[in-house]
């Protein structure tokens, strides 16, 4: 589990409060409605202030952390039933 500083936790708490009030804006100026986006904004601001926040995961590492997908079974060629073989030969 990632370790966050108290400063980062406080920053996220303030940003979540802004989101709840409806005053939190994203970079494009639109109001933020997503909880995840609000947390990301809070951590980003904490990083800029020098708080202890783990680095963002790169796309490659994030893909590795995701649950492994089930291996697709190779489809074995189906054998024709004896009835169909008999009809084809007629």
C-alpha cells in the first residue's frame, strides 16, 4: 500500500470538500463531479507543494498490476459428425 504524508491527506481532504460544495474546477475550467478525479487533483497539488506522495504509475506498470486475464483456450477444430460426413459423400 502506498504511503502518503499528512500534508497530502489534508490537501485531498480540502479538495474533496471543494468538490462536495461544487466549487472544484478541473484544468479545463469544468466543474469536477468524479470522486477519483478530485483525489487525483488533490494528490497532484500536494506533489507540487512538496508533500510525500508516491510517483504516478506509468501505463506499463499499471497494466502489470491489473488482474491477469484468463488465457484464451485455443479452439480445437471440431470433427464432423458421422451423419454429416455421410451426407457430404452422397
